[in-house]
C-alpha cells in the first residue's frame, strides 16, 4: 500500500479503531475523528465472538473467520482483554446449532444433565470472549504505537472531515445522518456488570429474535450479564426495570449471580441494516469514502475481517483517486 497525505477514519468504536490500526500498521497516515473515544456502543458489548443474525452470510463467514484467527492470536497476550473461554449455548427448543459453532474447538452436544432447568438442547465450545474496555484501550495503544492520531470532535456531515482525499466511514449508527443511510436503524442493548462470584465459563441462550436475551460472560473479576435487543430504540439511558429482569434471568440459570454486586450498567445502540456495508464510493466533490458500518450485534465478531476488507478497497481504488 502506498502512503498518502492522510486517511481520515470516522468513528472510534471497534470497527473504527480496528480499521485505523490495520491502515496505520500498513504505513498510512491515519487520523481518527470521533465524538466519543472509545465508542459507547462498543464499550457496552459483552462480547463473545459469533456471527449471529447478520448478513450477507458468505461475506460474514469470511470476515468472521478472519477475525476469529486474530482473536485467537490476541488471546495469547493478557493485556489485550481477549481470552479463550469454554461454555454452553443452550435452547429451550430442540434447535440445530449454527454452522459456525460446530467448527469451534471442543464443540459437542450437551448431555441433558448439563443444561439448566427448562432447556432442551445445548452445545459446548470454546470461543474468544473480549473484555471490551480493556480491549478498546489496547487498540488505542496499538494505534498510537503505529503513529495514528485521534481527535475528539462531533461531525455534522462527512464534509466536516475534510480536507482528506480518503475517508473511512466507521460511524456505526451515526451513518444514518452522515451518509445519509435511511436503511440503518438502532437495536438497543443493555448489559449489567457485576462482581464475579467464581464463574469461569460463559452461558448463552439462543433466544432468536426475542428482545429479552440471556447470557453471562466472565472476565476475570467481573461478569457481564445480558441482555436486551429492542429493535428501533436508540435511547442510551439506563432502564432499571430491564436491568432487574436481566439479573433475574441470569440468576435463574446461575444462582451464584443472585448476590453479586452490581458495578455498572452498559447501554449501546447496535447499528443494524439488512446487510453490513463494506464498500467504496467516490463522492461528487472527488472524495473517496470507504464505508464500514452496519454490523448490528456482530461488530466485534467481524471487526478484523471488515477492517482488512476496507483496507483492500482503499488499495484497489488507488488509481481511481490519485
């Protein structure tokens, strides 16, 4: 990749920071602009790798597998916040496991005795769990080491990022107004973070399209409990009733959580559209915009694959805009 004057990356969530790292480490002069650093929605993620409820499937499979490879490497470094964790994904109906799960290390169907009351099927596997505050700090340090710059600023439009020959749009839900993209909508998510009463394995229920999720992800001294998926809602205010329901659902599966001390509430708005958008366009003013947004609840899962795809688009189009 040839270096240019400047590449502006908009957004400092997991998509923006990962893309900025990939570009900076490839020799680009990277300037990140974001209102909040790191992004609030990424901070609120659980986060377990899993390409769930996101399209297009063929591309998602590629992006997800590439990200999985990198997360496995990062799990060898404690400071990244990434760890390989075993656990159970279960269902109250006899569901067939998703194909991505069957390829994970340690995959096997659960015996009935392993499942909580009320569950009829489940499977065990080992997967990356990502402690997002630690991980996003790691990405910021890695970006800084590669020479990238970060500016905290709210943008009213893509034009506000000028002058820059290339803009990489990783604004998540902000793309609804900045692009604008009317096909983008929020899905509100809430997690409750508690002290860890001794859990070392994750648990996740396959709840399909239900707005009420059930999962808990241990991260050392803390556990992230989930969750909600309220389609069309982007309000980031804490919902005490939803939090109480999350705690109750998780404690029903794991009674030790009933007395865990609540440390914080994390709320985000998943940027969701029918398909993830990773593509380049040349705007009327000559600026090339590489889009990387619309990952829904799979932003972490797809982050490295989509970042590398965005970098390839930038490289492939060099002759167009130079």
